[in-house]
C-alpha cells in the first residue's frame, strides 16, 4: 500500500467562529457554547473520534429555579456525536456530589448510574458519558477525551508505555488500561494528585485526556499531543511498504459481480432466527477505498483480522476480530460453503472465548450474538454488517480506521492489542450495551426492498410504507427526473442512507442483472422485490397497433418475468427466504373494453407470479399479488397510468379531476378513496410474514364484486 500523506493535525480554533457560536447559543452559558464549538472541531476529524466516541466537558455556574447559583458540569451525552453536538447534547449535573464520590474506595456500577441520574439538573437531558467521573474528579474547567488513531497505535505497541512517554513528554501521565467508570476516574485522579503539572493523561489501549482552564488550551493540547504521535509514527514507518507493490486487479465488471455475490452470501450466513421464527437480518456497507483494497492483499491481512480492536470501546460496534476471505469463489455453491465455514469458525471461536473470559455473573449464551461484523475480502476491501443501516455505517468507519492503524502499528514493529478478558468486560458492560440497544424494530427491520416503477404514485406509496416500517429501499424507474424527485422526498423524510435509486429498463434482462448487483453492493442484497413497473395503451383490439401491444407486453409481462428471474439467485445465495409482491390490477379479474393490451399483459404477469409462488417456495420465498384500482396519486407524485387515461375518462363523463376521483370512490362498495399508501400497507403485510401465505391475490380497490379473486 503506497501511503498517502496523512492528515496533519491542525489547530482549527478560530476566535470569530467561536464568538459566532456564542451568539447563536446566547440562551445558554457562554462556557457551554465554547464547549460546543471545540467539541465539534474534535468531532469533525475522524482520526480523533468516530460515531459517538470521545467526550468533552465544561464546569461552570448557573442559577437554579430559585435563583441560587450552583456549580455544575456539562458532560457530553453518551453516544452523541461530537461532530454535530448542540448544547442539549450535553448533560448538566450538580458537580459537588460527584466530587465527593472521589473519596470512596469502591463504587458499584449501579450506584454510579444512580448518582449520575439523581444529580442531573434537567430530567430530560441525555445520559451523561460513562467517563463523567473522570471529568468531575479533575479540577480543570475544560476536559477533552479522544480515541485518536495515532495514540491508539502507540498504546497498542509492545513497548507502548515507553513510546508514549518518549513521544509525548513528561507532562503526560501514562496508566495501564483500566475499566471505564469509577475505576478509571480514581486512577486518573491519583495521577493528577501525584503531579498537578500534568497536561494530559494517556490510558493504554483506550485514549487520551487533555485539560486546561480555558477552552482553547484544552483543545489545543489535544491537537498538539496527537500531532506529536502522528509525526513520530510517520517518521518510523517512512519507506516501509504495507502491501504488495503490484496487485493484479480483476476487471471492474467481474470485481463488482464478486462484490455483489459475496455480500449476499455473507449477509445470509450471518442472519439468524429469532424466538418468534422471524429472521434477523443484517445491513451491509462495503468500503472499497484503494487503501483497503491494498490492505486486503497484504501479507499481514490474515494477522490483522485475527488480532483485537484498537480499544475495547469499539467492540460493541465491530466485535473484537474480523473474518478474512482470501478469494471469492466463482461458483455459488463454493461461495456459500466458504462463507458459512468462515462464519461458523468465527462463532465457535467467539463462544469459546466468551466461556473463558466473560464477566462473572452472567451471560445468557442463548441471547448472545456471536456473529462477525467485519470481513476483509481480498480484492474487494472491507464489508461491514450491522442490525441497522446506521450500525453498518458505524462499523465500516471504525473497521477502516482499525485496519489502517493496525498496518501502521505492524510496520512500527508489532501491534499488541489488549487481552480478551478486558474485551468481554466492555462488550457486556451495561453502560456500553445501552449505546446499541434499539427501540422496538419495525416490522421490516433489516430488509432490503426493491420497488420498480417507483417514480409513479403506487411505487412511491409502497416505498414510503416500507421505509416507515423499517426497510431500506431501492427505487427503480426509467424516468430519471421523476425518480430523483421521489428519492429526494423520501430521503428528506426518512434519511438519505435508507433510500437509493437506480435507473434501468425492466425489459432488458442484462440491465436488470447489473442493477440487482449494484443494489446488492449498496445495500447487501434484496429481501423484498416489488414488481410495479408498468405501462398502458388505450385502444380497441381492432385499432390496437401490434407494436404497441408488444411494448405493453414487454414491460408488464416480460418485465415482471425478468426481475423475478434475476432475483432468484440472490434469494438462493442469501438463503434466508424472501418475498415478491407483484403489483397487479383489478383488470385481471374485471377487464374493460379498449384496455386489452394492459389487461392481457397484467393477466400474464399475474399467472407467471402464481407459477413463481409454486417454484420459489422450495427456498422459502413467498410470491403474492396485490390488485389495486383507481389509485390517483397527488400533485407531488402523480399516477402515470391516470396521467394517460384520466383526461379521456374525464371528457367522456364531463368531469373535472376531482369529479373523476369522486366518481371512482362512489363506484366501489365501501365508498372509500384508494390511496397508494393502502397498496403499500398490503405489501408490508405480505412482506412481514404475519401469515404463511403464498400465491394469494389481495384486492385493494374499495370493493368491486366483479374483481373478486376467483
């Protein structure tokens, strides 16, 4: 790996910017606004902290509700990202009771948790960092703490303590790794009491604390010490190659095919059944930077995967070790066999270590999650897994920094991580587990859905309901402009990481295959396919142009066939079942004059869907159909079908747009409007597996006796 010039630590403190933030947050104490400012500076540099890591604090005075002045400390809330923190991301606590805890020789986790709760000045403030007592015990006004990459490289070296002292100087105390919370706070306090001239404390295998009575000095000290470490490392490894000098990369298309197939297999191998019989699936993030691809070919690749994390803080996100894949077999059977073997080896090693090192008092092995989160794959790079999309992104970022830091550590003479007993103490520590506890997952949590025809009303409404119930969604359409609009609306509401879009033609099988590979690279596979793309043409049989008829058949029938055929091998590689929910039409059972091309093509798609239900059941894939009618959409996302046929029907009945909608409402048995979201609810029902159903047709039409399935 040819190393690029590393990010140079730079003091970014700007007086005018800090004053601007004081003005913006004028309703808060000025000290806190300054704390927010430098916290964001730290958080904006990923070589210092990642995703909720690190913490900062400030001690100040405020008046309580009675007007009495109180000494308080504001500490970053647990798990909150420093890069975007606001004043309400800090937890304010009465500091005097916390300082008194320093006189104790022992404080249980339960008692510490209680003290942190009862001393908050605002009941709704976030839980403070688990390192709050470190911040409270030290007397300095401002305290900064990071897990800087360069500090982690030094502290995970076989001569780490000596290196830190030599590189950072005598004003820095170095202490052995000790559990966060009260034990760490007491250890840091002892160091300061022994030497009040200290400017920083480095905790082996953990990170660095800097402190001062003004915000600029505390922040500046962090930058200075980390910069010293960075410069030392770069000097020591200058001229050392970290990967093969020449790498023969496969062709881009072949490589992308391998990426798509691998993540499908890996995601499937790591999925597991829940007590209710449902499958818990993982989201996936691939990182294929040049540095990571080079690392995947390194002679040290296996070694760095088998060694532990930079700091135990990361283990809740990434597990302690990674899985290394030397190559991606071209044969699907060989691929699945290899990935399952590697995952099983990881699980067995994890459970063996758990039995040896797990904290006493109890781990319920049946509730333990032994699955890997990180794969380093030769020629592909890093593949990260997480229960949520956010979890996968966090694991990927931490994994990337970990791999590159380990390579630099090895080049310095040897990477030596902390022992596994400390790892399991941290992984199962209640304070850490709170960071990864999720609210009750949505019905479709963990699923990747693909909706074709997503730029129209029904496709958009389906996608919206899928996102609302926890799926991530790939939108597909040929209309690039309308598709971008649909994606933008959904991304604004649900988050840009949860929705993507791709333009392809469902009538072109090779284009479909390529698109499915691309979706797999972005999201890890496909669990739910919603064939919705369709077109219509109004003409009697006598007047129907054969070419127009062929085009409608191509899109509505052949297009449905193409996407079902292309998704089948993905379902097989994942081996976790799946769903296909075909958006059919009431016209299958109740066709109309001058609508022969549409009705016949949809009837054909309906029939082949029933065949798919029979054939795909062997690998636990359910295929069901939804028959909507009179779904108009709205001004934001209109129905392409009704854009086509609506004007003629309004003209023939002498109605305006609202009158036409009212006509169709009154035509159905329930006298109810049929919305795209209603169709989406039907898709959610089938996809959530609430009933063991396949081959069914569900009318979503307000009731039409002529269209009752029969």
